[in-house]
C-alpha cells in the first residue's frame, strides 16, 4: 500500500475542515512534512478568519469564543488583552467586590495595578465611613448626657428656665433618660410650677420605680401645690436671716472625726417662721438633728411677692467643721 496515498486521503478529508483540533492532531502526526505544513497553513487561515470575525463582532463573547477555539492561536495574546480591556471598561469602579473580582479573573491584565489601587482606596473609604459612623453614634449616644449635664450646671446657677430647656433636649434625644425627667421636675419645683414637677416625677418613677428621691420630691411638690408656697425668683424675694445660731458639734462626732455639710430645705412662712424642715443631704443622724434644730430656731424676714409677705421655700447648707 502507498503510505502517501493514505495521507493524501486523510488530508483530503481535512483540507476544507474548520476543525482546528483535528488539524492540530494531523499536524502533530506528520511533523516536518508537506502535510504538516499544509495543516499549519490551514490552521492559520482559520485563525485569521475567526480573528477578523471576532473583531467585527466587537464583543467579549466573540473574543472569548476565539480564545476558546484558538488557545495557541496567533492572535491569542491580543485577544486576551482586548477581553481584559473590555472587562475593565465594564467594571463598576465604585464597587470594591467587582474590582477585586476583575483582579482575580484577569491576574495578568495591565489594569491590575490600577484595579488594586482602586480597591485599596475603596477599602480605606469604607473604613473611614465606618469610623465616622461609630463616632456619630457615640456622639449621638453621649448627646443626651451632655444636655443633661448642661442643665445641671444651669440649675446650680439658679437659671432654672434655661435648665428646663436643656433637660427637655436631653429627654428629646433619649426619652427613657429618667434622670433628665427628675432634674427637670426639680427645676419646675424651684420655679413653683408644681403640677409640671409632679408630672416629671411621675415619669421618673415610671422609668425607675425604685427612685426614692423622685417619690419624696413628688410628695413635696404635692404639699407645696396645696400650701401655696413660693420660690424666690422673678417677682418673689428671698427670706432674709434675722437670727441664726450655728449648731454645736456633738462629742460623738468629734471623736469620730465627722465633717461635712447637711443640706436642708424648709419653708419660711409669711411671718418669718421656719416650717417643714427636711434633710436633703444627710451627714449623720446626730448632726442632721442638730442642723434641723438650728434651722427651726432661726428667724427671718419673710420673702415677698409684689411687696406682700408670702411663704417661700429655701435651701440651706449647714456646715460642720471640727473645732
């Protein structure tokens, strides 16, 4: 049998074929022969034709089709570059995940460095945004306490109306802040607005039923509401001391080395007499009693409202220092 005749017949079957794999197999079977060269020429012919078709289609799908068919084709490098370019142009560069996926899919692309830079920038921006969010949340969480603290400062300065506004801001920011209700109630109490004070003390107790100070202040406000007692401020003047005798230290307190302040609240009635004396801040039962005794035996010129004597509640600090 003529071997050339068999090869000729085999080539005749492949000569007009578009099967690149079959042509590659034929060329590998007959290397260095005219038949291998003819197969190579046919492969190049198909390669060029498919490449031009892919260029005319101008799509990633067409270029991918060319690359899949011609894995070692003459245009494979340019095809890979064009595919990477097209993919890069389609990437959402504000999406770090999409850019990172491009890097993983096209690790040899010349766009890899730019893509990595974008990923780094987006991740920094994300971290910065998260940090800002944390700071804003922290500030938001702290804002009610800050407003409450401003109110306390204003309260101590006897700027009660401004204090009420600050406490109201704290409540607006954190409606379950029991201490802000209590403080606003105390400011209303100082202004003689007892019904508003009672309402705030009720709200304090609703949030914190164990708050004994709120319960006591509520009782006081109810009594003041019924008694018609005023607070100094605006058109009500403060009572003025006429006589006051400082309480004496007890021997027990001297031996114990007790020092400090007892805070009292009482009413000076329209005749200058002290009534309803109570301890707001205790030191010891013994010293508390001595402070109450001193206050109860003091005399005052009564406070006045528009020139008329009226009962006025006052708060007094009684200090105990070692003799």
